[in-house]
């Protein structure tokens, strides 16, 4: 029983990667005050926990309702990762360019608690 718990914890620790998340959090909140950073961190962890718990409780039911097998989901995820890897290797840039409104919003937006902190850093695809 203890072996299974240790293995599950080690797998979850490697998947969520809190050390990488902490480094990224420090980089994206460098201009925030300590109180703002604490609020962002707490909100990000709460949102990620809710997302993980909802999908842990209802994920299999959702996949069954949609008629998607776990093998098909894994295969599709692998294909998407392969295609993204090809784009990176061949240095293709995405065709999407931000609009002026999106650029203004990105400059003003300070709260990074939901995106990118909670999703996808803490509650990412591997989690």
C-alpha cells in the first residue's frame, strides 16, 4: 500500500513539476508585490485543484459520454505533440498574429493566476 502511494506521489510530482512551476511563477510575477504574488499563487492553486478534482471525478464519464476511449485520447495527444514538435524543429511560426486590442489587453493584464499558472502549468495535460 505504501509503495503504491509513494509511486503515485512521485509520478504526480514529476508530472506537475512544482520546481519548474515555481521558477515560471517567479519570472511572470517579478513586478508584483508580495501580497499580489501570494493572492495570485493561492488563486492559481485553488483553480487548479478544482479543475483536477472535477476531471478526476467526472473525466471517465465525460469520455464515455463522448464515445472516446482512453487509447484514442492518448493517440490523439501523441499526434498533436508530434505535429507541434515538427513545427518546432522546422522553425515554423504560427500564422496567428495578435490584434491591437489583444496587445493592449496583454500589457494591462496583471492577473496570471488562471492562465498560465493554474492552466496549464499546475493542472496541465499530464496532470
